């Protein structure tokens, strides 16, 4: 059976060019970048080049890049780091209801530690309104964290506009750009952000490595203590191979993104149009401000989980809600925040396209899904036909 992977928002395969760039740093050039002899110097050189490259691709300078162990760590480091460093100035934090749990749970944990939190609602398309951010800002607001694009429904947020409002106020602004790195232009100046987190495995790099942009002058309390690495912002021997791989993956993705986005958008729209023909189906997220690879629909009278199992039997990998929430019976917090009922939110299907997908894959999915929907509905006591 031909396997079709359409869950690129969950993770992506490492590109061959990326793997090749990484390999020497596992053995021949295995030195600790902090060591003075040649092995160490070679690793240090690779690390420095990777930092220069990531900085350049984000419109930042090298000293503003902190390497992390991925998107979750980057979000934790940004949110806790600023909260702890700036709590003398105030204890109010603003975020949105559709953030990835890496941000949302971190902010809610800080609330238990005595911080005050405003969780902004979103509209039916999953958009955060800049006007609502402005209204929520208080004299004691120290941090605003709003994601660049949502991982479930693909809605792209007006980050640059929100950033300008937050900057005028003086609070720090973090954006979780894990879904947009390698997809959209990521220029930290144009985006008006103070902190921005990315994760390599979402753009064909290795898992467990990421980067956090920290604007010069932004104070950050470290999450991990114990060494002077990353200018004291994150202790621990650097993941040289992973970091080299991330820089290579980001470079390739940014170079190819315009052509690749055009290809993905075509497939995305064909999928959306095809799935919309199934009765009692709604498309989730914005149709205009949308990631080029994201398809998210709800089929009424169906459990998303059953849909996933049926697709898997046909070799198709998809998602319902997000990878972290499947396995739990709660419907997606993102779909609920957009105003969907529990019943409808339960029937969500997310297909996220990537480099390995072709128009033929789209044909197969459009061939398989209607029949699965029909069979599952036939078993539903609620469905009247
Ligand atoms: C995947 C993802 C994360 C978490 O990144 P990890 O590297 O898996 O920890 C955070 N935010 C968003 C939007 C994501 O899609």
C-alpha cells in the first residue's frame, strides 16, 4: 500500500541535505564547542556559522539567537523568562485562547504562581483582534504572547500590527512562529516582536532543536542553569549536529518557500473544495489568512478519532485536533474558542500538506474520505441522512 503522510503540522521528515550536513558532528567533529583544542574549535565554528545563518534568515543579529531544545522549550523560555525577569514592573500577561499548549499551559502555570492573566478570545475564523490586545493592555502588563499562525486551523495572525501596539505600550511581545518558520517571511523587525520561537522538526530539520530570538536589551531569566553556554541564557553542551541541521533546513526552506507555497496552496484549495462537497461539512479557519498547507474541516455526526483510524487503514496519516490532544476525549480548545459546539468540534479532520505530497495524493484522499464519512454516519444514531 502506498502511504500518504498529511500531518506535516505535527512533524516533518529530515531532508537528505540536512541529514548530510549533520552527520560529521556526531563522530568525526564530535568535540565540545567549549573545548580549546581542534575538535572543540571545529564544533564552535559550526555553531557560530549556524547562529549567523539563523540570525540572518530572521533579520536578527547572532547575539540575539538562543538555541533551544525545540518549540516547547522556546515558548517556556520566552514566557517564564520574561515573567521572572520583569515581575518587578508588573505581573500581568496577555495571551490568546488558541495558543499551542506550550504557551497556554505555561501562562496558566504562571497564573498559579501569582501572575495575572488575560486570555483573549478569537473570532469565528480563529483571528486575534489587535484592538482587543490594545484594550487588554494595562500599566502592569509585562508580556504579550500571540502565535504567528495556528497549528490546528492554520489562521495567520496580524502579528506586525499587534507588535506595534505592544511596543507603544512598552510590554514585551513573544510570538510562537513554529508553524510559520520556513513558510512565511520571518523578519523580526517587520514583525515588531521582542521574542520569536521556532522548532526545526516543523521545517524538515531534526526533532529536539529550535531557536529563540531575544531582542537585544530584553532581559530573560534562564530556564536551565549550570553553564555559560548561550551567553548564560541556556546552560548545557550545545546540540551541535541538531543546530547545524536546523540552520541548513531553515536556509533551504526560506529559499524554496515561494514556489513551494504556490504548489501547496493549489493542493490545499483542491482538498478544501473537494471535502466541502460532502454534506454537513464546515471548513475551519480563515480562507484568506491561512497557512498554505493547512486543511481543517468538521464533519457533523462523526468522531474525528474514527475518521483517523479509517484513514490509517488506507495508509493515510492525518490528525484530529492536535497530535498532543488526540488520545484525550476533549475536543480541540482551538475549535471551541472559535465558537464550535463540542459535538461538531469532535468531528474535526486536519490534513497538513508538505514537500512529499503530490496532486495524486490529493486525488486519493478525495476518493477515500467521502465513503468513510458516509459509513461512519450510517452508524451514528444522530444522523438522519
Ligand atoms: C509543534 C509546535 C510547538 C512545539 O514544538 P516542539 O518542538 O514539538 O516542542 C509549539 N507551537 C506550535 C505552534 C507548534 O506547532
